[in-house]
């Protein structure tokens, strides 16, 4: 299906050098900000306190977030999980503050916002153990919210998560290189990986420059962008291989321009639809999905750009040619032999 038909091939490679200089400058700026500013890591990577609460009615996330932000505890993450009554709260690591005290302060503040007071209640387990827990009750005796669980995440756990995330990123990159080298040719593998790393570093550069919070969900978005970007590169590389087989009089530059132009309709429809969905998450998904959708938005835009102006151009500069993708028929017989082709 083609909604956008291009009658003439667009000379993309004529401007490849200019766009790649722009890409290099953008890439260098992203690396500079990553080195000088670094990433603003979330609680999953730095450690902190996790609190789970259960409300009697559907929880108002905006109200809960506003209540906790008045305490001045830093960047706090508040989100729903499970049912609409369950709320997950992540508090950053604070030096010199005990976990129980911090949890008690937060729970008391939330209870006060629900017109209740906190008291200690003793309960006995089946094993005969006595457990003290905090209970929030109103004047009428109702319990507007419960403290389901509290847990401290140490910085060592966060360090392990950061290392595992880096390993996952490295495994994805190596896997993509092997796949492209086997499916096409090593020049395409090198070109695609450079283009994909270009997208990843630029996403990280945006997060470093604006000091947006880098969480596990953002890491998932970065890995998704890697797969998304390589998919666009594979589509273009497939068309390049087909064009080499079909148009034998075309030069390499003409073949690449034709391949990119012939995929433009598909690119506009596919990426336009995806971008609409991601933008809806960015605008209406709330704080929980904000940075995830933001990373995807940046990655998709630069993924389209890099597949056309970075991956294809690098493959061209590496000297990809028809012989790399189209196997020539093997001559098993001497053409001068008079018996060639004889049937007995």
C-alpha cells in the first residue's frame, strides 16, 4: 500500500556528507554532555526506599504525589500498580535517615491528607510472634489507606542493575551485528551499528543535558529504539540488494537513492503511526510513562534520520558494490569447448 508515491528518485546521497557532519557534531555534543554532566540515575540504580500503600477507594495519583512533594524529599516516583487502589512510592536515598523513620513520616503525611491519624497496632501471627504495624484511621473508625510493604534498596543493588543494563545493551549490539553480517554483508553490519549507536548516544545525551531521570523504563526504551532502528535499516538494505539485482546499469549511489525513495511511503506510514502512539503516551500517559515515551520519541525521530543519512551513507563510503550482494554464476565448463552443452 502506497499513500505517498514518488515518481523520481530523491538524491539523498548527494547531501550525505553535509548530514553526516551534522550527525557527527550532534553525536560529539551528546558524548560531551554524558562525560561532563552524566546521567541523572533513578532510584533503581542509586538505591532508595520503596513503599506500597493500598487505598480504600481508587487512589488519586496527582494528590498523592503532591502530598509527598511538600515534604521536600527530592525526586519521588509515584505510580499505580496492580489495581487502581494500589500505589507504589519510590523515595531517593537519604544519608543519615533511617528507613523506618522515613517510611513513618511519609505514611503519616499521606494519612493526614486523608483526614486520618496514625497509631501503632499490635498483631499476633499464627506462630505466636507479635508484630507492630502502623494503622491510619479516621474519626469515624474507617481505614482510608494501609501500608502494605516497605523495603530499602541499597546502592549495591542499583550498581548491579546498572551493570546488567550495560551488558544487555552490549549483547543487543553484538547480536545485531552478527545478524546483519550473516544476512547481508559485513559493511552493512558496521554501517547499521554505527547508525544505531548514534541514536542511543544522542538519546543519552538529551537525558544528560536536561538531567531527565534515567530509569529502568528509559533503558527499556533505549533497547526498543535499537531494535526499531535496525528494522528500518534492514528494510533499506533489502531494497538495496533487490535494486542491485534488478538494475544492473545503475551505479551504487543511484541504487541507494532508489532504495531509500522506494521505501519512503512505507517509512511515512509506519513511523507516522508509531509516532502518533508514542506522542499520545507522552501527552496523556502521565508522569509514569513520561520519560519512557520521551526516549522513544527522540529515538524514533533520529532512527529514521540515521537509517537514511547515516547507515546508507556509511555503507556507500565503505565501498559496498553489486558483487558483495549478488553472487555471480559459476562457470563449470570452458565456453570454447565444442562439447559444452552436449547431451548424451
